[in-house]
C-alpha cells in the first residue's frame, strides 16, 4: 500500500514538473481545452449510452 502511495506522489510530482516546464501559455491553454473536451465527450457519450439503454428496455 505504501508503495502505491509513493508511486502516485512521484507521478503527481512528475506531472507538475512537466506543467511548470511548459513556457508557452498557448500550449497550456490548448492542454486545458483538450482535457475539458475529453471530459465533456466522456460525459456526453455516457449520457447517450444510458439514454439508449433506457429506450431499449422500454
């Protein structure tokens, strides 16, 4: 369990270091928009799937 927590901490530090090394604000904005787009797409497709399943059983 402790190894898992340590690995997560190392991964988070690596991601933060990568984020801090990005100098261009355009790239940061692009990454944020891309991340939000992926999250939105995942939510949208999940809602459509549940809607499709509900209509299938009714």
